[in-house]
C-alpha cells in the first residue's frame, strides 16, 4: 500500500499536480497540548489529507502509534 501511495505521489509531482492538505486548526501540539513552537521548531505531517502539527519529533512517533487517539481532538 505504501508503494502505491509513493508511486502516486511521484506521478503527481512529475506532472506538476499537487494536493492540498486541510490546514491544522489548533495552536497547540495534537499530542501534548503544548503551544506550538514552545519546544523548538514545529514539526508538520500530513495524515490522511489533513495537516497535523507537533511541538517536537518524539510526538510524531507517539501519534503514529495511535492516530485515532489524537485525531479525536480535532472533531
């Protein structure tokens, strides 16, 4: 599945087409609720077409382990 996604992304880039992710609506990290930027450079990731922002890299790993737990904060 990851291979299909990667190939699709490469095809879009090669043809000059891009897709826009939904903007992140919060001013805090989705995992820790810390203010974005309070731990250094903000880390941004696109998950299922939605932009997600984190206060630090370790939060990305926590998110990846259980996305549903954190995505519920966006509803």
